[in-house]
């Protein structure tokens, strides 16, 4: 009965504040903005201080704080997202947890992706934050000031694909076009168009020859506008990179 009343209250509040957005039963939206049409929020979500462009999809049971989502980005069920910026056409799959991350355009993050839980010092006598942090993780602290940087921003480039159950250490930069194998633990920066895997993740190979990678990074097709992307689609969704590069040169994109 109490849950039914709470859901009714949230439903009425959502209709009053965000009547142009499709919001599922049980979702609670606070201090957020929705620009453009087509965005959908699933059931039992909690969203606070976040910004949504058009055609964004947030599936059921997601918790989102202080984040922004560009056009046609998506968050799948059961994700926890805090202080994350999503580029257009990027998504994170279900049961993922991420904080303090910038995600480029056209990137695909697999299920159970983890990033943003913070760091502990390995060179101190103790690894317990009770001794070096004022954040009060255990409701108390012996430190009068912060003695260690616990969180750093992580950057995931454009057109990146991560497999399932990938862990990325805080502060890492993953380059454009990179692939991260399922189950990898990424502890250091990943070069553009590298394929990495393992624990810790190491380079397996590069997707294309060095000269091709340089050309793709110069072209930056992922930043093209929607009309140009639609024109380029047949040339992007095929395995002949030289053919795509010739088309770009011919059309002067």
C-alpha cells in the first residue's frame, strides 16, 4: 500500500515537471532537464541533477546522478551512473557501475562494466581511507586533511568497444577506436585502435596498420553531422578500410 502511494506520488510529480517525457512507474526524477523529444525513462529509476538530449533511453532500475547524455545515447537496466558524460550514439549495457567518466560518441560498453570506485595508496603503511581521507567512508576519520587523491576522471574515446565484465582503473584514457576484450582489467592508457585484453590488459594487436590509423584519426568520422553520417553509412559498415578512405578523399568529407 505504501509503495503504491509512493509510486502514485512520483507519477503525478513526473507528469507535472516532465510531462513531455515518457517515464515508467516508480521512477523518481529530481532537478533534471530534458531537451528535445523521444527520451524514455524506464521503471523504478532514480535520477537527480542530470541532463538529457533527444532520443535518450534509460532502462529499468537505473540510478543516475550529475550526468549528461547526448542524442541517442542509452543506459541499460540496473546501471549506476554518477558524474558521467555520454556522447551521442553511445551506450552502457546492463548491471554496470561507472563514475567520473567521459564517454565519446559511438562507443559500446558491455554489461557489468566497472569504473570509478576510486583508488587506495599502495605505498602507504595502510590502505585504509580512515587514515588518509576526510570523506568518512566508515563514518569517521583520523585524518585532518586528504592525503591521497582517491578519484580521477577516466576518458573513453569515440567508437570504443568493451566486452563484458571489464574493469577500468580511475584516470585511464582509452583511445578512439580501441577494443577491450571481455574480462580485462585495464590499468594503463590504451592507444587508439589497439585491441587489449588480459589481467592486467596488454596490447594484443592493432586493428589496422599505422598509416590507416593516422588517417582515421585525422578524419574523425564520429564527429560528422547526421546527414553526413547517413551518407557514409554504407562505407563505414564494411571491412574495406581503404575503400572508405578513398570515398572520403573523393567526396572531400
